[in-house]
C-alpha cells in the first residue's frame, strides 16, 4: 500500500510542476485560470493521499473547504474575465500608466517645480 501512495505522490508532484509551468508561461489569462484550478485540484488530491497514508479523517473538512474555494474562485474569475485582445491589453497598459506613483523622497525635486 505504501508503494501505491508514494507513486501517487510522485505523480501528483510531477503534475504540479507541469501545471506550474503552464501557470507561469500561459499565453493568456484563461490558461492561467485553468492552471490555478488544476493546482487546487492537485492540492486536494495531495491532501487526500496524505489522509489515506496517515489514516487521519480530520483532514476531510479541509478537503471540502479547498474544493469549495477552488470552485468559487474559478467561477467568479471566469464570470468577470475580459477577453485577451490587443485592445484590452492597450487599455490595461494605459490604465497602469495613469496610476499614481509612490510619493517621492522629500529632498527630490520635480522638473515641474523648476519651470
């Protein structure tokens, strides 16, 4: 039985590494959303494997809580997701450019003050 649990853990770890790559390198936000959802599912499976190995049933509420958080998070992000088009990327870049910058040090001078 221990061999099966170790093999399960290794396969879950390999899947998590592959999914983490997809999360970091995903070409758009939908790929990243699916990767996060998959990582949450892999975490749930890992907790289940640990619960079987340790014969600890007190982990069941944490498994349920992780599943609910993963579901609600995925549904809410998918509901309000904006399509990744060049127009939305330009709009996001423009919005980022309009955000206020952090305050400067008191000794720093602004170019506008000298003119």
